[in-house]
């Protein structure tokens, strides 16, 4: 749970970065982005994480990245703005704003 608290605090600033815009963000697209970076996950301190915010406009802002749990900093991240999330991604974030993904 400490990781989730750290991610929540740090992501506030991360969301200000430039964003990718898509109509529907899907779990396969999220996982594909992580798989391209699979080599970095040999370090046990690095996790694949997403944080989803529902904006006042009704759209979503998702911060997706490689997070270092030892330093509490992002190694790499991107921000994705979307009109909606697919069912699978919605279910993962239904009760958790931050999700750590198993690859």
C-alpha cells in the first residue's frame, strides 16, 4: 500500500506532461506499451503502473509508466487522454485509481 500512496502523490505532477489523445484506451494498448519496455522490468524495483482520473468533462486522463519503488520516481511515463476506457481497463480501475500491472 505504500507504493500506491507514493504513486498517488507523485502522479499529480506527472499528469501535467504532454498527452497522447485516443478515442478509446484499451487494456491491450496499455499492455503493449509496457511490453515494448519489458527489458527494464528485470530490475525488481520497477513496476508497470497506471493511474486513471475521470475529468470534469467526462473524459479520462491516464498516466501510464514505469515506476521505481525504491526511489519513488518515474523512469518513463506517458499521459493518455481518452473519451472512454475499454471494459477490461475500467474493471481494473473500478475500485483502485492506481493499478500495478503484472506483465
